C-alpha cells in the first residue's frame, strides 16, 4: 500500500530482456527499506525488488503489466517516480494507493496556471464514473486532486514542488500516464452496478 507521495525520482539504467523484461533503476541515493522482496511503486506500478545495490535496484515486469501500463515504453534514461511501501505508523499524506494500475490516459493539453501547470487529461468512457471533481486520483503514482471534470476530460494542477520532484512537470500533450482511480470509488461503483442488476464493464 502507498500514499501517492513520491519520495524519489529514479532513472532507468538498463533494460534487460530477461523473462518478460527486467529494469535496473538508478535511485541517486540509498533508499531505506529497499531489500529483495520489497514492494516499491515505480510510476504508480507496484513492483517487487528482485536485486539491489548501492543507489540502484532491479525489478522484473510481466508481459501483462507491460501491455497495460506505460512501462512497455520505458527505455534507458526514462525518469521514474518512486515510492516505498507504507509502514504501520507512517503519515498518510496523500490518499490510499494500491499500485494496481487501472489503465493509461493521454494528456490532452498542458498550460501554465500561475506558478502551477494545469493538465487536461482524456477521459475514456469506462473511467468517467470513477472520476469526480475534488476527488482523488493517482497519475504515474502521484496523488492528485481532480479540479474539474468535463464530458471528455478532467483537469489537475501540478504545483511547483511536484513539477520539480516528479515526472509530471515535464508532461506535454500526447504523453501517456498510468492512472489508478480511488479505491473507494471502485468499490462504490461495483456495489451500485450489482444493486442495479448488471455487471460493471471493465476494459480488457
């Protein structure tokens, strides 16, 4: 379990075609609690550390994850948002994030809004019921508040701190980002669907 508060910005050092794919990620500093078997969110995707050393760790990624997230497009030099798993007693600064990506959305536009950057993101039909103004959403592992929801887009603001400490500050129109909806919204939607006598649709 995570909070969507990115603690480090890593970078892909090496891509190894071992199994489905192995990524070696430089961290820039030693990360506490990163040991073999530990979970770490990499741009929102919960992955298992299979090897590590001073200022780096490695993860194996399945074909399913490569196909359903942006990880299939990672290459050497790609910047990666990192967050270590919560410990009991840690501050819950964002919102509860599982690291299980629901899908990928595209940036429809980016514009300056004071010192912030305002992003508009495409809103696929299947995602629309789960996104609400002033609700929470995780994009590339970053906990954010939804500013507004239109028919085909939703908007968020990236403050200067988040621009500097995560990959979202460099996002432009056409970029794709991992999205995880609020876990509470997921269960509410499913409960309502069954109460109405229908199976909720989910993209495959």
